[in-house]
C-alpha cells in the first residue's frame, strides 16, 4: 500500500503547480501534476526528485576538468588544496561554466564598460575625480545604506593618505 500526501501538502503542491505555470515553467508544473495524480504520491515525488537530481549530476561534463584544475592549483608558497577543499570548490563552481555565446557577451560588456563606464551607472555620470565621486556618493546614501557609506569613507580616507 502506497503513501498519500496529506491534505496540507497536497494543497501546497497544487498551489506551487499553479505558480510555476503562471511563471511559464510548464515542465515543472507537469511534474507536480503527475505527482498529484499518482496513486502513490510520495513514491512519485521521490522518483521525480531522484531522476532529476541524477540528470543534473550526469549533465555536469566539466566536473572532472574543474576537479583536476583545483587539484593542480598551488598557492604562492607552493601549498596544494586539500581533497576536501578541492571537492567543495568543484561543487561550488559547477554553475560557473559559461557557453561560448555568454563568454562573447561578457567580453563585449567588459570592453564597453572599460570604454564607457557611465552606461553601467545608475543615475548621473560618475565624476572622474575620486574625491568628488566619494563625496557625492556619501551624500546620496547617507540614509539609504550605512554599510556602503562606511566603505566609501574608508576608500576616501585611504585616498587622502596616499
């Protein structure tokens, strides 16, 4: 005899299905509908999660390349990373891989940013004088973001000392 999802969880899954469909994710919505229609809902939920997790792991073709890179990495003092560090860094960076298309777009944006930084700036064109720019930023964010204000004060102090 299979397990059935209790009423509250069933309502939550139904609501999540509707939200996903409204957001345009019909594929995940169909998976939730399949779970809700299944006579053994917990088993169906487990099978769908397990198959999608396995697919995600299987699709990571660059895993061994990243793992090897972190294994061969050494600090300036010649120390290598531990196996635990290598594994953690390999897992953390799994979503960092970019397609050739995205690399080209990033390169284009970096060239554009270096030649026209004002295009990436929200509001007025930044003042080229760092003292004036820090002062203007400090005035603008006095009440908005106190942490950013402290960082700008440190930068300004360092610039004055130089």
